[in-house]
C-alpha cells in the first residue's frame, strides 16, 4: 500500500465513504485504509484507474 500515491489513497478513502480523510497524512490514510481493507484489494485497482482519468468539468 505504500506504493500508492496520496491521490490514489484519498480516492479510495472517498470511495469507501470515510470522513475526515482530507486532513490525514499519507501515513494515517494508509493505516486507516489498511484497517478497513485487510482482505479486499479490489478497491485499489479502481482508485488507480480513477486517479489517472481525465478530469471532468462541471458546467
């Protein structure tokens, strides 16, 4: 999980419905996400793809 970017970690936290993740450091985010995802690695694939996607504009 240490190989994930901060952006990917924030995306995964958001996808999981975590609150207050924007105020956490990368190490804190890793610890909290690890506690929630001990057995589920699928969320990281989604976060990586979404983090690299082109930004969308809201009109």
